[in-house]
C-alpha cells in the first residue's frame, strides 16, 4: 500500500475494525517513512457473470437494471424497499453460488419471477407480462391459470 503523502510502500496497521454489516474492514495505517496516518477500506470483490441477451448480445450484470424491474413490478403494492433489496440479494447470491461466468437473460428473468411469486402475486404477474411479452390476452390468461392452479395445489 503506497502512502498517500510520500508514496513509500511500507506501513503498519494501527487498528482494524469490521463494518456494521460485516461486509468490509476498515484499517488505520501509519507510513513507516513519514509517519503519516491514513485509512483504507477492504471489501470482497464480487464477480457477477455476463448476461447473454435474447439477441446474443452480452452485457455485464447490472444490479440497477434488475432493481428497476423489481421496483416497477412492485409499484403501488404494499412491498417495502427492504423486501425488494432482499430479493435482489437472493438473486445475486444464487448467481454467485452457481459460479457461472455467463448466464442467460432468460435464467435471470426466471430467478426474478420465482422470487416475486413468493412475495406478491400481483407484482409477479406485472413482471411476467413484461418479461414474457404476452402477445394476446389468452397468453396472459394462461399464465394466470397456472398461478391459480399452483396456489390450489399448495393449499
């Protein structure tokens, strides 16, 4: 680690603290040459896969894009931003756990729909209608019938 004051590359750690959520470490350091003190932060580098779009384009996984889709589906529903963040974390965790370098947008969309189905049926249907691009009301009805049948089987 280079000292921000004199660029010397050796220092000693004076203090180490973990962040409240445990996701990062804060270290207080002192340069061994000029004795300047500075703080560094360390966190885990998350590697999320590339998303293969339906037209075979590849894009870097964009957390904000997924978050926007979730918020849009949950709009005017009694769903907290905390619940939406939890869904997003679950999706990211699942993707990272698999360890794939690339995933399809279809797989990502299915993950989102699975999470929404467990949270709120209306949000699920909203997301599904955009994601699956229903061509007519019959396709929409078929999706609703599947949801209702699953609900009856679960009870």
